[in-house]
């Protein structure tokens, strides 16, 4: 079982951009070049064009979301997802692989880690309070919805730890359709506990980044 949060890169964009709150197009492009110094062989031109498509380049906030997506896809989302997918292909006949994307964050935990949901989204590590039951340890700090969600998440994690299965509302990453099947990802959101995302990384991890990582 593996997973990511919706906005993995939000907490790390300062590694490639000095002033994320007032980012410009030139700084955006420079940030991708900076990332290439560490990760090497990024197709800078195509990647820049991909993450700037349909972006209001006169808006610093829009550029912040775009650079956050880039950093998250490169450093966490795509490596995690593509590893899980390749593993699922390899062990298809005798193991089960499940994948999730966290779409909800606790206001209290967001404050603790310094994540502003309005400008940054659901940041890295925001699954921690739900997996480890923090809303039940610090009840006064969390909302009733956080407690409900944490209980459901702990049930899922515990079930997988016990028998290696999830229920029918959480299908396997590659389900029963083999290598050519559409990847299915559990969307973790207390407002819709049956949510399943169909091929959510088609354009990113299985698209622009597929040849880079594989």
C-alpha cells in the first residue's frame, strides 16, 4: 500500500524558488533549471511548457500552484506512484497493491506544519494525523470530521496490515485488467468515502514524466 497527498510539492517549492509568494515566469523557469541541477536530464523546455499550459502567468498565485505541482510530481508523486505501478505489474499474480491520494487536510495539523490550504493545498505529511489517530489523542484541537475521518483511515490501514486486503470500495491499483488496465486510486476524502479516481496521473506521471523515470 502506498500513496501521496494532493499537493506534495507545496512545502518544498522554496528549494527551487526564493520568493514563492511573488513568483514570476522567469523565476518559474529558473526554478526548473535549479531542479535539473539536482535531478539531471530533465527536459526543461517541454516540462516548462507542460506546467505553464493554461496558467495565468500574470498571477503569482497561479504560478505558485504550477511550480508546486512540478516539484511534487518530480520529487514525490511520480516516483511513488510509478514504483507502486511497476511493483503491481511485477507481482500481479500473487500480491495486491493499493494506492491512495489524500484530498483532505486537518486545519489544526495544517497550522502545526505551517501549511496554508488556501495557497498551498494539502501538504506533504497531512496524512499523519489520520493514520496515527491524533484527533483522538488531542480531541480539543481537532474537528468532529477529523475524528470521523481518522477512524475510517485507521480501519483501512489496520485491515491491510491484518490480511493484505481492502474492501471493494478500494480496488487494487491495477485491479484485474493486467498491465493494460486503467490505474485506480483511492481518493481519501471524508465527504466521499467511496471515491475512486480513475487514471488520475495519466497526463503527469504516466505522461510527461514516464520516460524520465522508466
